[in-house]
C-alpha cells in the first residue's frame, strides 16, 4: 500500500556480491571502466541519500548482500535445530544493515562491501529480505519495497520462487529487479551471453510477469506492480537531480461565512482541512561541524580565561578515550575518532556595550568613502589591537530592551507595551470578486490545498455548494486566515477548483494563495514609449525617442526569431525525421496537434545552487581523499538552461547587427563621480543665540552663524520690506502696523463650501450672507468636523471641533434644522466610537447641552420664541 504521507517508506536493497561483480564495466556516464560492484554501491547510496537528507525517522532502509558471508536469522535458526545438516538454507546471504532509520552509517556499510567468494542465490536473498520486512514493526500505511540488483552471471536454485510470490502478495511488498547488462523487455535475450546469464534473464522476465499478473488481481495501484529495470537506465536516473516532493502535513481549521456574533442564525461554519501544495526549496543546512575547528561553542569572555585552552583539553580527552578502546595504545588519526568530535552547531549571542570615543575627529564619523585601502587596513588593525587590550563590558540579555527607530532617535519599548491582536483561530470569508480581476503577479506565494473535513457529511455538502457556486459565477473569495488564537492575520485568496477523477466522480477543493499588503506592493509608472506630448498637450509625431517603422519591424523579427518554443518544436520535428518515426511529412494542422516538448519545462528545471550543494555533500561523504578525487563538474541537467541555443544565436546574429545600426546604439562612457569631502562644523557653527540676536547693543558681526543644514532650508518669499535709511544697521519692528502678514486663502474640498483649515470662519460667513444654504452649510461643517477629528494628532483638533458643534447647534435652533443636526451627531458618535479617537466622545459628553442633541421640547421653545 503506497504511503499517503511524507516518509513511512521501507526499502530493502539486496546486492549481488558474487565473484562476477568484481569484473569491469563501462560507466554509463563516463568513458572509464569500473567494477560492477562499485557502480552498484553508488546506485544504492544515491537511492538512500534522499532518505538520509530528509531526517525523518519514518524513512527505513535495510541492506542485504548475497554471494559472500552468511549472516541471517533464518539460517541461524535452521543451524541451531539441525547442526548436522551440511547444506543449510539461505547460505551466503548476509543481513548487513537491519531495517532502521536511514543514517549516514548505512551508506558507509554499503561502500565497505567487498566481492564475495560464492555464487549467490537471489531467490534466497528475496526470502531473507521478506523475512526482515515481516519482523520489522510497521503499519499498513507504510510503502514497502525490495530492490534486487544482480548481473545474472551466477547459477542458482529456483525451487522457492512460488513461495516468494505468495509472500510478496501477502505482505504487500513491491519488487524491483535491476539487471546489469540485461536486454530491454521488447528485445529477445542475446544468445551471445553466457548460459547462466541467459537463464537468469529469462527467469526474472517470467518471475516478474507472473507476479505482475498475480498482484494486479488484488490491487488497482500501479505503484504496487513489480518491475524489471535496466541497471544503466536506473543509475542514470539516480544521478539526475530530484526535487523533494512530499505530502504536506494535514491540519484542521474552521471556515466562517458571516459572523456568529452579529447574526448567529445566518452564519455558516464549515470544518475544513488544509495542507501545503508548494513550498520554497532551501539548500541543506550545515548543522554539524568539528569541535576542534571551532574555538568554542560558548562565547569567550575575558573573565573566562580558562576556556581558551578548552580545545586542547577536548583533543586530549578524545585521544585518551580512543586509546582506551585501542589494543595497541597508539594515538589515533583524526578520521579514527571523527564520530566522537562531531556535534551540532549551536547559536550563541553575546551582547557588548559599544564605546564611542568622544575625542575622535569629525572625519572618523564621516565613513570610509574615498580613503586609501592600505590606510584603512592599517587603521582597522590598530583599532583592533587597541580593542584587545581594553576589557569589554558584557550585558546580559535580560537587561536589554527593544527600541524602535524614529528618525535619528531610538525609542525604547518594553516587551508588554503592545498587546497581541485579539484574533481567533479560523478562516473568515471577507467577500467575493471576479477571478478575471485578479492580478496574476500577486499569486506568486506559497499555495495551500483546502478541502472539507471528510468526517463531516454536512460540511462536505456546504463546502461543495460553495465551490460550485464560485465556479459557476467565476468568483473567488478573499479570506482572513488566522492559524491560532492571537496570531497575526494573513489575507489570502481562495480559488475554486473542480476535478473529475473518474466517471460519475467529482472532487471539489480550493487553492489558497497569500496576498500582499499595500506596503508590500510597489508600482512603478513610466511614460508612454509611443506617444510624446508637449507642455500644451500637442502630440509629437517625430522625435528622436519615438521608434520608426523600420525599428519596430526589426524588433518584431528579433523577438520572433528568439522564440524558444518554436525552436523546441522544430528540433523535435527534426529528431522525428532523423529517427524515421514518420514516413510522410505532417501537415501544419497535424504538426500543431502533436505534443512537442517545450524548451523550458518548469517541472524539469532545478535550482543549480541547491542541487550543487547536495552533490558536494554526497561526494564528500563517499570519498576518502578529496584531493585525489575532487568534485566533478555539475550534472548537465543543472546547466542546460545556462546558455542560449547555438541555432538561435546564429539566426539572430544578422538581425542584431541591423537593429543595432537602426537604433544607433553606442557604448555609454562610464560615469565618474566627484569625491565630496565632508567637513565637520566649526566651533562657531551649529546654533543661534536668540538673546544675542535681538540684543540692540550687539554688533552685527557677533551674531552666531546658522548651521549649514539650516542655511539650505527653503525660505518663504514675503512681500518686500520698506527701505530703511541705513541698510547696514539692523532694524527691528516697533509696532504691529509694520507687519505685512502672508495670507493664504484656504480652499474647501470639491463639492463643499467650508474648508478644513478655517471651518468656523467659513460657516459664519455663509450664515451671515445671502441665500438659503443653511442645511448645506451645516452638512458640510459636520463632514469637516469628522475629518478633523480623525486626522487629529492626539487631542489637537478637539477644541475647534467642539466650537464648530456649538455654532452648528445654535444655528440649527434658529433656522429649524433640528433633524439635520441630530442626524449629524448620531453619525459622528458611531464613527468616533469605531475609530481611533474614542476619547473625543468623552470631551463631547463633558461639553454638556452646548453640543448635545436637540430635544423636541427645546426645539418647540425656540420656535415659540422666534414667533
């Protein structure tokens, strides 16, 4: 039964180590001849590498060899019961690694296998492998597999093959026979081969076909059917880079449509499950290191001088420990106790107070741009030597406080300053909008599968109805996803999907993709490349920046000639013609219908960095001397997309030259930047003495100069002052009549009569003027009051808002606009209580009847007084 989860796989590799495995064989990926057993070792090691790298405890591996020594439970049990029998079963079969979690030690055992002295029996090896699987503790959800690798050169007894078939079927184990130098199944067995190899190859063809027919009656899964593979193809496939494809962990959560707090009768809650569909690939973590290569895992402090010698003490203790296990008593080599000195790398943080030298010259605070490299290096070395002599002041982590940077100031914030968001676990549907309106570049994050809880029939019906409704209307849902209580909310998009796995079957599910927030998206707008307008709005038809018809045609030809899909289609067509797959030339319509491979297939492209690191780690784990056997070139699959196809380069060479001449492309000279030497402020710069500035007895030359930053600030242009008799002496304003104010008329927003800057003055002007615009003025002033409150910095705009409300109330009483004022106050109360300035309503209530809603009695009394 194949595993539906990540891991939960069990693989037993049965390796033929008969004397014939020591013979040479051509490497499928190279030109050298290598012993067959060495290639088999590499194949098994590459098959084990993904299981070891995953680090999962549910990736089990067992190693078995036949044709050498005898070491298996079945043979030992028979010998104990029949000590006089000279021909015990399952001889020359060795269980080298019992079934266990895949570890690097497994690969080490495989690489240390040697050629045996006997001709091994592969059927006996299969029986021992099945016995190993039977005794291992696992559940039915595990995927079980036996991989037999043999060259078929040994003669063996075949009397147990029927029993082996029965055990494969009963245990649910998949068999893969990998034959070295076997013929493909569509070809007859080569008669030039040795007799043993011909008989062995025919036996495995019959065995696999009979087992295939037997298992196919009890299962519909093709993954359970046995296979007969060619070793060269399997080795080449194992060398290919492989993306880690695993099933994500399934988690449960509730999908909410509507709010149960607002209207519990109409709210819908659907239990759903979700798992990751895609995940960002990351390179392997270098989580282990050699302790002698590290100074220390704990931070070194001056007060802890004894720790400086810990590395030497560690090496001495390791040597003593290894000598106790050694019989000769000689000091071991570094590789002899490698397993004792490897450990995980732990992260340690040390906090030190940074001392700033107040006597340092200003130039030292201006950066290192423009200084000589040798001078910088010498200065840094001298500073480092000085720092070593000074005792550092360490600070404990508990004494630190987080600080936020506001401009050039650090604002300390305690850990409990910000309360966590009061969020609840669940997925809340915020709304729906058309799928056609989705910006495709926003859907580039990790994707999740969403489907109903299979244990809730009601939830399945609700979820299926929701998916079908969204699909029929072409809508998608915006949801607010919270993984746990008081966690950060994430806004995402749910896209409906309907799959039909079989006749009369339908599977409804959704894809969830994270959406960016407003500050995460950056839009860059550029002027038109084909239309240029003057300042007056006139369209310019001829301009050096406007492309000509010739330039556009040449660029179109260049883009079409660089179409990689067309190149891949032509290449596939040439290959079919060369192989003689088609007798007659296809028509264009038939040729378009043929599924030709694309030049770039995302499923067959790999991250070169990640897989190159994997290659380096794998090569170093199998190589004893890296100097003698360094890492080879990367796999061609990692570099095949690095260069442009040569045919396209030749095709575009002439077009590129013509386009270069048409566009008049020239090399841009490098830009040379002037080195600006910043200077520090002098002693008489940086501030202004206000008392000295307005001192009548002070001479003009004694006035302090303003700083350069203040001198560069823009000045507000004011009306020209009246000329003074003596312009060399400072003149001071003696009365308010000499001041000529700079008045700027505040403009109201579009559609309004009252501005946000001077609302009270504008309102009084409108009321005292001509025309019946009292209701319009009161409504506009209500909108201005609300906007000023919402944009207020702290309680800065509160007094003005209350003054405006007082004036509105008195005006509403006089001009019979009581209902208008009361509606404005009701709306203002809702917006204030739901906004960020809730404290304004306390000020409103403290103002009392001056701004409160107008009662019916008060309105009647005002009307009687007016009459």
